[in-house]
């Protein structure tokens, strides 16, 4: 059995997350997903919209995921030592360097291959992109309401 581990914030689930998890799962026989705590999400990415317990439940419900758990704060290798993966899959946007992770884990007695996964080419492949699209849609709707109320043409706004 080849155990694959991956991690992320998984705040607003989107096609990029699904692609990422499916690609990670394809690397082995079982997929363990580490969901970032709220504090880790704040420190590394952004203020999470959904709290960690809900993000964890959502990830646990996804078909490619065999096991999901919250990560630990501080020592990112603590959870790796617990899961003991054969492969760690990291996302295209994660700042970690595969060679450094492999070297650090070798010093801890683990022989783990680290693979950087590719980016999905889709316009809604990121949480901030989705938020931006919702805001843009809302602004557009407000402008259209102004047009309808004031008799203005759409290009006047």
C-alpha cells in the first residue's frame, strides 16, 4: 500500500481542490489530507471564511479522501511523522520546496518522495478568484438595478 499525504486550507471548495485531491490520490493507494488549522491558514494564506472544523468535515466527505485530519501548529513535520506517508503531494501554489522537505524528513528517519502537482487550468481554481467573481457579479447586479431605476443605459454607468 502506497500512502499519499497532502495538505491545504480548503476554505471554499472549488474545482482546483478536487483536481488537486484526485491527482494526489492517483499517486498511491490511500490519501491522507491534512487540513490547516485556522491559525495556520491566517499565517500562510488568508483569514479563513469557514472554520477549521467545517473545512475538515467537507474534505472528509470528498470521494478521493481516505482520511483527513487537522494539522498541528508550529512543527509541520509532526503530522508527517504520525501519518508516515510514502509520498507527499504539494500543490502548485504551496511555497514549500520538495527537495528541502525530502532532506528534512530524511534527517528524521523517513524516506518520503515529495511531488509538486500541476495547476488546473480553470477560471475558478482558487478561493480568492471565486470571491472576486462573486464581488464582480454583485457590483454588476447593483449597476443593472441603477440602470433599471434611473432609466440610464448600461454604458452610462
